[in-house]
């Protein structure tokens, strides 16, 4: 609902080049355009480009085993 509800450690989905990406938020930062998130895949050594709140499609809220 808002960027305040997205925290470091959350798993989010967003689109890049028309692909759905599922990565973990590793940092929350602010620049001249406002807040953005730095994400990275759990099995990746490279962080993604900035992800704005408007780009986020989903946030994982639970896992059922």
C-alpha cells in the first residue's frame, strides 16, 4: 500500500524488460526523486538497479509448508 510497508529483508516482485523478478530488499535509500529500494537475488552477488515503489507488484507476506 505504501513504501513505509516495504522493509529490508522483504521479498518483492517487480518487472524489468517485461520479466517478473522476485528478489529480496537489501537496502532502502532516498534520492532527489524520493525513496527507492536496492534488491538482490539470494543466489546472486550483484545488486539490481533502483526499484521504485511504483514498480513493485507484490510483497511476500508468508510461506505455507
